[in-house]
C-alpha cells in the first residue's frame, strides 16, 4: 500500500508519495495540466496507486 507521508528531511516537509521524492503538488499539477495516469507513471516514476494516494490526500 502506497501512502503519502510528511518528513521534514525530505522536500522541506511537503507531502510526498512514500518511497519517492515526488510531492503531492507535482502529481496534482501534472493531472491539472492534462497528463494521464500513464504519462505521470512514466515521467515521475510513480505507479497508479501512488497517484491515487495523492488524490486521496487532497
């Protein structure tokens, strides 16, 4: 199970997808910009579960 975490030592404490340095804001911005889940998976190296975790965090 992928989850969103906050760690003050990673990305200045911004919410990130666990196991990555990808922020929730980056994922949401990509979706808002029109990227598909598949494009985000390729571009950022996160899986569908990570993208959904970012959406749930909102």
